[in-house]
C-alpha cells in the first residue's frame, strides 16, 4: 500500500486519542516524525574492567553496564555458549538456567576455599519460618531427614 | 560495606562487599536510607530468572543520600536525598525520548528485551542493587529524583517501583468511566493497581488472590471487591457470571510467572521450567476479559515458549498491553497524588527489618508469613 502522506487529513484521524492514556504521556518529547531515531547523542563509553557478555541481538556494548559477578569457571563457560545464541532461542535461556545451578555449587566451593562454612539455617531464613509457621517447617525437616536417611541407607547397601 | 548477597535459590546472606566506585562520568554513589524487597525479587530468590549469578546484590527499590557524583553529573549534588527509579535509563536514546524509560537501549548489553534494572540479574544488565549500604547509580542525571521536603521517606521509597508499576498497570488497561476492572494478584503491586484503577473512573474494581489476609488488606486499602479463587469452582466462570456473562472490560495480570491455581501450569512452568513460569494468571486474564477488552500485564515472566492463549487473544480481539513501568515518566503525576493526599503508599508497609537480617526478611516475604504485605529493609 502506498504511504499516505496526507494521513493527518483522513477524516476523524486522532480524534479519539486520549493523552492521559498514551503510553508515553506526559514527558513525550519525540514523535518519530523527525526520522532521527538512531541519531541521538550518546554518553561516554564505560571502560571495561571485567568480561561482559553481550547479546548478539545488538551491535555493541551499551554505554553503561553492571560489572558485578563476571563469568567464571564452568558456569562462565556455559554462559559464554549461551550468549552465542539469540534471546529467541532455547539455546540461550536453558544453558543460562543450567549455569545458574552450576554457579550455586561453585559458590559453595568458593566458600570452602575461603574457609567459610555457610550457615544454611540462617541463609534460608528458617528462623522466621519456625517462628511463624512451625508445622510446615517441622514437616519439611522431617521429609528432608527421611530422604537423606533413605539416600544414605541405599548407598551403604549398594556398597555392601 | 554491608550488602545482601545471593548464594542460590532460597539462600541469601549479608556480606562485607567493597564500596561501589564511580565507573562512568555520569555515575553517582548513593548511601541507601531505605530499600524494599519487591515481589519480583522473589522470582530471583526462587531461581526463576536466568543469569542470576551467585554473588549478586538484589534490590531495585531504594532511596538514599548522594555520597559522590561523577564529573558529568549536573542535576544532583552531594547530600541530596533522592528516590531512585528501578529503571536505569540514559534519557537520550529513542526509547527514552518517548518516555519509555523502562525500555532504555543504552543500559543493558546482556539483553535487548529489557532495559537495565538495579539488582535484577545479568539479564537486566548485571548491576548491583540497593539492598546494601551504598549503591552505584548510573545515568545519575536521569533517574534519581530529589525527594520533596514535605514527603515522607516511606512514601518516597514506594515511588521507585510499587506505585508507578501499579499505576501503569491501570493506565495500560485503558480504563473508561463505568468499566469493570479485574486485577489478578493481591500483592503490593496488585493492591496498588486496584487503588490506582479508581483514578480512571471505573464502576467496579475486583481483585482475585488465594490468600485471605492479602484480600482483606486489599479490600480495606484499595476499596475494591476481593475474592479468593480457591473458594471458587472456576474463577473464569465466576468472573463471567459477575459481569452479566460478558466478561470484564479490563483485566490486569499483577502475578507473573509464579502463579498458583493450575496444576499443569505449576508443574510445567515452575517445577520443570519448561515454559516462562506458570502462566495461570495470564490465562485467566485473557479468558475473563470481554470480547474487545484490554489485558494489561505487569507480572514478570521468564524467557519465551510460554503457553500463551494466542488463539483466544485473536478470536476475542483483545488488546494486550504490557511493560515495565517507566517510573520517571509517571513521577510528576504520582508525586502530586501523594502530596495531595489522594494516595498513601506507605500504608502498604507492614514490616521493617534491618538489612543484616535479610535472609529472614526474604523468607518472611516468600512464605507470606506474619501477614506481610511490604517489607522495608533499613541499612
């Protein structure tokens, strides 16, 4: 269809527009009519200090970014693979979820290497669970204990 | 400095972290005065958001005092008490120019689907968040807003996310005078959406949840009808029945990926992670809205492959609107609502907990203990 340059003259055009319900109201200061979408003045570039993984759906790194928890270890390798695939792919998201789980184990190893024994009871907030929901907490602990006991028993019998 | 530290699903602790530094000339360092745990932090806490790395600090709702500014920061000075919108926005890109601060194109290199967000995984830019004593605030001239002298800091901290997100949820619903509005989820955002929906002139506002104390709170705070879906044979049929069998004019999903209410959705979305979380609330919203109605979504969902009822969206001619709130765009209007007394954000706050007890605070909120609605952490 030919682009209608006189679209503003179409009868009724824009008469129902409600500025209070326009997604960019009230600070909208750009309409797109200037055809200047990408020619904006960019800020200075933040300098790299750590490895940053960049989505392959954009040409370059953004002007600022977070530099916390850079990829490392096995989880880092999985994350690097994930970022070779676009956000549209299972191959991006599923490896990232896997990497998160691997990263948890790496965190435990890191703690151990630093001589830190994580206080699971405190980190999981079980004190307040016990305080406000003791029945559920006791049920959880009982089921957990039974599962661990069953697992250990199974391993011992298997070794015999 | 003391900071919250993520160690894995359902495990967080406070640690001593290095002080944040100015990494960009438009950065500021803010000394946190108040910070909240948001319902969407729970998706991170539960391990539902991909690329949530061990060692990260969460927290996208905070106020603080400007401690240091980069050489190019003009609008802030050391000592200003600011509220910091959860979006990190450059203010210059084509999306920011449209007021879509939640969709900034210059703050998140790790994904294009979302802009940068404080403390919200590397999918949202890998920034450390405000559940700490100090935080680095990029693009400090754009987001941070000096708290008006007559405003209660408790109101201010809720203007960083809860109030704008609830308001935008209602705004995106395109509510007209006399409409019936149904809101799924009676968490802080759902309650605020219900309260803000009235600003658009509906005749009925209905909120749906499965926890009685939250429904009671919503009924009192937002002056709306409140129903427990566990007491219904089928919430969609109930909502059709109560709207003359036509459906609601506007349905708002304030739940997102961790919805209760459907075993298949729960298993496939929350347990097996086969889709973008349990889309139960979204399904109910699409199926409860009238033909030609509007569904507004602010609930957080994960990656693609969701079982969205696209057939019903097409067949019913539904308008679907969704976004992260563009906080900065809405602040002038919302500050006016608060200052004039039309809105009382701090009324949502039920718990104040020291930052050092962050693991207890997360568990309290996650397990919905002690009638919690909204928790403020105090460093």
